[in-house]
């Protein structure tokens, strides 16, 4: 019996696990339908089995059966009830959306108690899994319970259980149990209101024990650092709810929260001694994400009792600050490690003050009172800034502790600037500046701004490290301060920061449309150009040229990013062309095999052809648009030709990076009459190229298509940036240059068209919309040129007809995929999806046919041979075929295509199966099918045979009603 019992529990564990995980080989919508069916029909029964098993096995101490039963309960409670694809990369649980059918089981007190009992067994992972189950039960949505009394009874049970654990400390010496228990405590305020908590009989004891537990956790910082996030989050949510607390029952937070702040500050500084004794390089200050987690809750806790909290911080900070300022006056430090210790303490205190300034929350104090306290804390940081770069400290820029302190100061500047320096807030912060004037003489925001700018300039002059430079430039970008020559510009390690630097410089220089200022600001870059252009051919592959070229491209990208009007862009273009554009082609041809060079070069070109703010709209008499396109085309053809010649074993990531940037460039170049960006930039009349026999357009599109076909579809979908660039370019090509696509051979065309169907199933809404748009352009072309007969004899139309004839299942599959997206997914882009659906349905218009298929007959009007089927109208053709009978989804009827296609007497008929509707209806209960069938019938109500805007909008409205009625019926 135990053996069979174990096998049964293992099978159920595996079943629930598999039903809760999507299969890469199964469409997401299909998996969700299966999972929802399993959830509604079987999951509750399996959960009942797990509970009954736990009860039966309660005395079977430490058995494998207990482990299996507990694991089964956890899997059931962890099920994705809403089909929202749980993010397993985060510990955040959110609300558990259990179905109301579970109410009798979960409201039963024995359900909650069984997990507390199993935790009390204190058997390693048993305890952890029991706590995980309790965390999920504590996270059940408020509306699940039948009434408030039942919900409060459930809360009382939870509070009593956790109070007992807090009192005894049982099992909390195990780290996993400790972390999970902190998560359980955090759930109390996430899912229950403060009023519910304070009205509990056990609240007074529970909040006292929780406060003691939090203080002990703060004292054991190293051991409990990963769990403090949940505890501090609990207290933060409690204090933010105090303004909404009604009634006279005290929350007792006034007593405990200040102690927690004091504990946070003191324990954080006390723990630094241990960190220094272990390894100076390992420090929480270096981990931005963990530091953010620790400090996120501090603003709310500090501002709850701000006067007391600020006194605590100042009491700790002032003696440390005095020691640091005294050290600045010494000729040499007696103990460098002690000074590093002081700097690290100050870095923590500055981070805490910066965190407080992230919000301006008014609670028990008035706004003016809070501003005065903000001024007291900020004044100490400004005092520190004046000391950091003076005396002995001026020699410590290479020390890690000094860099940590400067990072903290820059973070403080960012938050202070947003709260008190920006123009829209400076005038309303009078009390802060009055107090800062009394303390430091900083009587307005301009003086503070000068102090911040001075610190940024010092960092740029004195530091060589990437991190401090990047942080300083980020703030510099916000402040838009002055310019000077900074040593980091010649350090290759900081080359990425050059773009931000020159972007900021450009924003300042280009505020005035002055050609003189532009040329003066470009002089340093002109010198680099002249130097590189004069370099002999045999010397062009040296490291000196390499690093100069990389830096130049990054600088130019920053300059181009700063240009937002036509006049300034014309200055840049005239400066580059024709004198300096050949250097770009020389650079790409000589360094094609070096991504360090090609990546910044291509990114600069991508920025250069971006038609931001209509900056690339040249005068009607100007040839600049054509000239720019031709130069860019040369670059892409040169680079693309090299990429295509690469052996398959070359570095895939580097290869694909260059390709996706090339795709981005082309998508910005190719689409005519569009304000967005080069194929897409609206600054070239592309008909000029064909008219004068210029191959620039044809060559660039040809190389792009070859690069597309060189990448497996699986790789296109696997690399995020490549995916985005690929589908953006396809949308542009199908919109403005579809003839190039249609002139491909059938297998190549279907590969590209098939990738559109794959893109429809992507998770990115923008990609789905781009694929839908491309499909609509394709179907609209077919409808206009073939169905309506506007250009039935054009090579492009005949090519498309041939492609579809060879792959007749393409249109039904696309339409089926679109229906599934609309009906079964929560799509935010239904408008975009409705466009291709209408064009697909119109070119698949239903004709009278014994088999009930939808027919699209597209015949080239030429003399026919064979069976004598030669009527000229589509209606006559359909009637003739109906008389013969159609026994399959695809029927071929004789017709001639021109000989240049090499097809001879081709047969062509597309048959769209009406069983798509039947397939969808068959997936629903019999009693719902009649209503759903009626919904389908209404879908084409008042829709005529056109693709004008009015007809499209009407279809979109019908589709919305159809979807709503379809889902409501479910």
C-alpha cells in the first residue's frame, strides 16, 4: 500500500508541475486552454487529496510520503491560476487568484492548521515547504472569502500561528525557514488593511514580537541581509497606511518604527568592521540592486517620525564627518585603513539621506517642518562635498572607499536636484533654502547648482575609472553644465562614456543655430578626421588608428543625438559630406572583422539616418537626401558582403550584432513618405534610382535580404535586438518595397512570409503589430492588384499569385493564428490585428461550392487550353468549378502565365477552408456553439468589398463585439 501511495503522489506531483509549465513545442494559447481546463476540472480534487494525505501521514514522522504530500500541496497552491506566466526570476509572489470553488476547503481552519503543524515538526525542508504553503495562503485575494467575518477569522488564525513562531523561535535557526518566515510576515500588510490588523485580539503581542524580531535581524545583518527586504517592506507598508487608519485603536507604530530606524543605521555601521576584516572589495555599496532593496523602504520609515529619525542620523554622522574633515588638514594619514573605514561609513549615511530625499511625503509634520529637516541633513552632505576633494583626500581617487563615497554623493545630488533644484520646485522650497543659508550660505538653488557642477567637473578631471565617470556624466547630462578637456576622453576604458559627454556638449552648443559655434565645437573632431585621413594605407590597421576611430565614432554619435532640427542637421551633413564620408567607408572596409570598430561606426550611421523631429527633410531642390542614401548604401553593402562571407563557426553574437544594426539603418532608410526615420526617412524619392539606373537602392535591399536568409529563424527569434530590427525592416519592405520581396523565388518568399507568422506568436506587442502590418500590406497588394484586377498582369502580381498557389495553406494558417490571438490572448493591439484579418477574409471571400470552401480564383486573362474552362468573370469561374465539384482544399484550374516565368500552363486556385470556424466552435461545449456561431455570422455584418478606412474601422468594431460576446459566452 505505501508503495502504491507513493507512486500515486509522485504522478500527481508531476502532473500538476507539467500542467503549470508551458511546452516550447505547443502554442502558448493552446497551453493556456489546457491548463485552464485542468485547473477547473482537476486541481481542487488533487489539492484535497494532498490535504487528506497530510492528515493521514501526520504521525508518520519524517517519511517520504509526507514529503510527497507536502510537495503536492505546494504545487497546487503555486499553480498559475490566471494564466499570467509566473516570473520565476523574482521572489515577489503577488496575489494568489484562487477560484471561488476552493472556498469550502481554504476557509476550513484545519487547512491552515495542518501546515502550521507540519512546520512544527521542524524537519528541514518539511518546515520550509510548509512555510511556502502558508505564504501562498496568506496571499489569497481579499475577495475570495465569502464575507468579512470569515476573512478576519482566517487572518486571526494566521496571526496566532506566526505569533507562536515569533515567541518560540522554533525552526528559525535554519536560514531557508528564516527567509520564508520573513516573506510570510511581509504578506500580512500586502493583503490585509492596517485596520484589520489592529483590530485583531493578538495584534499588540504580534506587533511587539515582530518589532523585536526585526531588530534582531538587523543586528544579524550578514546572516539575514536577504530577508530584511520583506521585514522592512512590512514596516514601510504599515506606516504608509497610518493616515487612512480609522477608529481609536492604536497601531503602536510610534513606539517601534523609530527603534527600527535606529537599529538600521547603527547595525549597518557596526557591520562595516566585519566587512573590512574580511575583504575590502566585497561590499553591499558595490551592488546597486541589493543596495536599492535595502534602502527602498527607508524614506517612508524615516519620514513617519522624521524629527526623531533625523536626530538619530545626525547624532551618528556628525562625529564621523568631523574626523573626516580633520583628516583633510593633515599632511599624511597615520592609518589609511581607518580613513577608508570612515569613508565607507559616510558613504552609507549619504546613501540613507539620499534615499530619504527620494520622496517628499508629509505625514505628522507640515511641509515647512520637513523642508527644514531636509536642509539639516543635506547641509551635512554639502559640508562633506567641500571636504572630499581638499587636502589629503585629493590624493585618494584610486581608493575603493573614496570611490564609494563619491558614488553616494552623486546619488544624493540626483535626488536633491529632482526635489529642490529643478525650476518647477525651487521657488516653492523657501524654508529649505532659508535654513541652508543659515548653515552654509547657500541661499538659492543656483548656488547649489554651482556646487553640484563643480563636483562633477572635479570627478571628470580626476577619475579614470568607468563607473565614476559614467555616473558623473549621467548627472552631467541632466545638469547640462560646462565643458573642458577631460583626461577620460583619451582613456579607451571610458570610450562608451564619450557618447554621453558629446551628447551633452551638443545640447548646449546647438541651443543656438550658429554655424560659427558649430564649426568651433567640431574643431577637435576635425583634427582627428584629418589625422586618420592622412594615415597611409599600410598603417591603417594599427591600434592607434583603431582606438582613434572608435572614439571618433562614439563622439559623432553623441553630436548627432543632440541635433533636433533641420538647420543644425544641415550643418552636420555639410561638415561630413563630401569631405569626410569616405573615411567611414574606409574604416568599415579595413576593420570589418573587428566588432569593436564596426559596432560604434554602424551605430553612428544608424543615428545619422534617424529622421528625429523631421530633421532630415531637405529642401526640394537639394540632392542631399539622395547623396546621404548612396553613401549609407555603400557602407551597408560593404559590411554585408563581408558578413555573408564569414564561415559558420565565427562568433555568432558579434556577427548578429552587426547585422541587427545594419537592419536598423536600412529600416530607417527604406520607407517612403513616413516621418519616422532612411529607407523609412521621407528624405529620398526612391524612383530616382530606378529612373537613372542607380543600383544604390537595389543593392542595399539585396544585401539585406541575403543577410536575413543567412540567419536561421530560431536565431532571429532568440536574439532580442535582432528580432526587433528584423521585423522592423520587414514591415518597411512590405510597405514600401514589396516588389523586391515578390521577385524572390517561391521558397525564399515563403521563408520570409513564414517568419511573419512566427512573429505573430511573439510576446512583444510591437513585434506582433509589425508582423500584422506587413501581412496587411501583402494582402492589400493582392486585393488591389489581383482581386480587384487593378494590375493583374504586372510581374509582381503574377509572382504573388504563383507563390500563394504553391503554398495554399499559407493564408488559412495566418488567419487561424490571428483568430487565436484575438480570441484567446489578452492582446493590447487588437486594432493592429484587425487590419490583416479583414484583408485576408476579403481575398478569401466565400463562393458557392458544394464542398463549402471559400474560394479565391485569380486567373490571368489569357486564352485557355485543356478542359475548356474559360469563362472570364470570377463568378463564372466559381460556378464552373462548382459544377465540376471540389473535393479537396486546393483545386487547380488551367490557365496560362507568361513564358518568362518558366511556368507553362499553370493551374491556380486558392481555397480557404470554412472549417476554421468549425474548429473554433468544436473546442467549446455543445450548448454554447449556437451562440458562438451567431457571433461569427455577425462578424462580417455591414462589411463591403473594400479596404478603405471606413470599412476597416467598421470591421474593427465588429471584431471587438465578436470577441466580447465570444468571451462572455465562455
